[in-house]
């Protein structure tokens, strides 16, 4: 909480800090008690939280798909006109005895 107010109203601002803190905390306490006593309110809060998480999940999925499509479109635009041909392998297969290191026994 910012306690440094506009200078002409400094004393008035500071004098309301205590009562405003008390009212906020008593409101939170009374809300917690009413939620604890009413099953329907708890179910409503739980369902709301589940629906909000589904909404955030779908927003995240849509954003991820948009970023992927944006990356693919920039790749396709940068490689437009380029021809990708498979290149044959021109290496030969060496026998196994030529590939293994020789060990010298003392």
C-alpha cells in the first residue's frame, strides 16, 4: 500500500490507512465464513475455477498453434523457389576389422 500521498492530503491519507485495512480484512474473513457454510457457493466457485482453467488452456493452445503456423509460413516464404533434391550417399562401407582400433598387448 502506498502511504506517500499528495502532500496537501498526506494527513488525511495516513489517517484512513488503519480503518481501510481493517475493513478489507474483516470483509475477507466474513467472505471465508460464508463460503465455508454454504455448499452451493463452494460448488459454484469450484465450477467457475474449472471453467476458467479450460478457457486459459484453450487460449494457450490457440496461441501455440498460431506461433507454429507463423514459423512455418516464414520458413516457406524464405525457401520459396528453392528445390530440395535428395543427394545420394557416395560413401563406402568399411569392413569391421578396419574400423576397430588395434590393441597392443605388452
